[in-house]
């Protein structure tokens, strides 16, 4: 049976991800994804990438790209970071739900990377990340060690090939396990959720250090909480395109001007939007600045983008 895996090197382009003494997460992510992809490809797995160069692709766009192909899994590769350097160490994987095949893959990846030398910080649920929430296939975001922890960087560099091989082997093992044990996935996930009780993992999560730097990965269409859905939110639309390349060009132009724009699907079209403003006056002020800089704008209102 032919399998398809989508590898997503986190960040890219103007979005460097976490940075530590000049070391940029976006490059580690890309190098690792390409290495994992090469191993999977050599083992007969069809591999697709959300990016294979140093370019910016928004989290929502990555999810939409993935949903255009019938893939078995979506694996997003990242490095973690904490507020204080050399405080935490280890690998952690994030999933949308523990009651999903993605949890089995996350556990397998963590276990394989623990064999390479990383501390296993467990699997955590994140419902606000676009690449986990918006993908149609099971998705895992893997934080491969802390980029601001020297021991993790040494391990990443000195055993890079082993790390890539470990992730690839975990993916292939999961594909085989799922094919033979689809009916047991739910029970396996429930058990693994109960097993995340080590004091180190509890302390790590309780201190609010679960991937704090991944704010750029948050799904800007998603607002958690019942009351938030009732509050009007205003966004600024700067363009609507038939071709996604044209939308990307505008996003790059706007981001270089110091703003934070995203590409949103609107039927068969691609809208370039920015901002989540709870005040119409606030949105209007930003719109006025954009117009003074020569952009054509439109303020749109919704419960969420």
C-alpha cells in the first residue's frame, strides 16, 4: 500500500521562529524535514513538503495545501524554546486530540527520539494551532529539543542523522501499526494520556512553557470560549485573488512593511487579511495607515476570521 506523508518545516522567510545566539529555528526545521523526507522517500513513502526553501507560508495556507491531497499524516517539525535559556530539555509532540491516530504517531516519535538521547516531555493537546486544527488528516507538531538549551543543540547537531532516522522510522512504524490495529487506536490513546504523570513533565506544563514561542502558528480564525464567538471582530482585507501566488506576493509586501498578514480561502479565491480588532475604531486607524501607504483596504466584521 502506498502511503503519503506531508512534512511541514515550521516558520520560514521573514518568520525565523525561535532564535538563540544567531541560530534560527526555521533553518533547523527545514534541514530536518528534508532529511526525514529523503529517508521516507527511499523507503517507498510518497513525501510532500509545505516548503522546501526559506520562504514564508502562513500556517493556514499550510493546512489548506495539505488538504488538497489524500495524505495519511501531516508532520510539522519545530524546535522548542523557553523564556530562560538552558532551563528545559527534551522533545514534546503536540496534537489536536488524544483520541485520534495522531496521538499514536506522536508517542512513537517521542519514544524514538528518546532512544537518540532526548528527554521525553510527553504529548500535549493544542486545539489552537492552525496546522493541527485545520488539517483534514491526522497531524502532529514535533518540538525537537529546545533551541535555547545548549545540550539539546549539541545533541541535535552531533546526532542529526540519527534524529532524522528516528522520526522517519516512527512514521513508518505508525503506518504499519495503524493498518493492523485501527480498532485499538482509541484505547492506546486513552492509556497514553493517563501515563503523562512524570514530575518533570507536570512541572514543565504547569509552568506554562508548552511551546510559548509558537504564537505565529496559532489559528487566527479560532477563538476559544463561548463568549468570544458573540463578540464582533474586525479584520482588514487588502486583496482578493484568483491565483495564490499573487496573494503570497501581497502578503510578503505587507509583512515587509511591518504588518502581519495571512492568506484566507474564500471559496475559490484567496483573500489577504490582517488583524483581529475588537474595536471598529482601532481597525479604522490601522486601515487609515495602510491606505496612506497606498494599499486598497476593506474592513470586514465577523465573530472570528
